[in-house]
């Protein structure tokens, strides 16, 4: 943990004080992995959690679909309840231009960009997200499992994972920083329950990687851009709003019960 704190402090300083560039953010996201590898080296342990085991592909696909379901559900509720509007025509016009399509071909641009982001966007997100997952789901939850039950492992690891994000959320959250931290923590701990289930079920990190990638891409790159902000949308939409955490926790309760029934 001390290794993680030291490495992360340096990376957080670079992101906040120097520039929020992809390079510094990528370095930050690999701090959990670096700390895990040092820990394994010191202990003389082998990170078998990185291996691809039978059945992993099926579980990785199921894990990918979980955030697709909860993010889509959350945004459908946000739009239908008038918490935000849809679609953001300007964003879709920009997508059309980026894809080399006519600006008037918004349906085509919307379909093609979502398809590409759902496939290629998720793959592009994986290299840095793997860095996080090696630390959180590759080492941390297995160490916690030696002392705690599934539920406590999920909550403790989720809170640690959330706290690790706090410096950046506070630095860039402005006057809403504390609300962002609160809602983000609720979401992250709920996600931790689901990801802990898939990790213990599969015996490796890859389902957690696909879930984490899909979560980030569907929230940050698909649904948030095509949503039109309103006076109340900041309270409900995106990863710092309240709607996604609510839906995530409905999913989390389901997987918590599954874990109990399956003896995880």
C-alpha cells in the first residue's frame, strides 16, 4: 500500500499540477499494477491471476454486457424523466465529420460511432485499465479475501479504489467536487461488488477488465456526449451523477446474492 501511495502521489501531482495529459493519466492508472508487481517480486509470488483460464471468454463477455445494461437503463430513465434531453445534434454532427459522413446523416453517424466505440473504443481503453485491474482485482481483493467475506472485500476494495480517484475529482470538480466524490463513491463501490464477483468466479482479472472498459466507454464516450445538459442533468447524468449509481447498485445486489449462493 505504501508503494501505491508513493507512486500515485507523484502521478497525481503530474496530472493536477502540470497537465491532465493522457500520458500522465496513463502513468497514474498503471500505479496499482506497478505496486502489485513489486509486491509479488518481494514475496517471490507468481501473478497467476493474469492467466487466461477455461471459461474466461464467456465470463468476460457477460461482464462486458453488465455496464451496457446499467448505463443504457440509467440514461433511458434520465431522458424519459426529463432530467436531460436527447439527442445532442451538434455532437452527432461532429461524429459524422470525424467519420467522413455527411453532416445530415446523423442516424448513420450515431449508429456507426456507437458500434466503433463499443468495439474499438473498448479495446483502446484496455491498456491503461489493465494497469488498474492488475492492482485492484489482481492483488488487492485476493489479499482482503484472506481476512474478510465477499461483501466486506467488495466494500473495502471499492472504498480504496474510490479514494484513489479523489485528488483528481477534487481538483477538477469545482464547487460540486464533494457531491461528485459522494456519487462517484457510491457507483465505484457498487461496481466493486460486481467486479469482485466476476474475478472470484473466473480466477483472473479479464472479466473485470472488460467490465471496467465498457463502463468507461459507454458513460464517457457514448451516452454523455449525445445527451443535452439541462438545469438538473449535472445532478443525475454521467459518472458523477446519481442515476448510474442507483442502477449500478440494483445490479450489485443481484451479484452479491449470486456470490452468496455460489459460495464465493
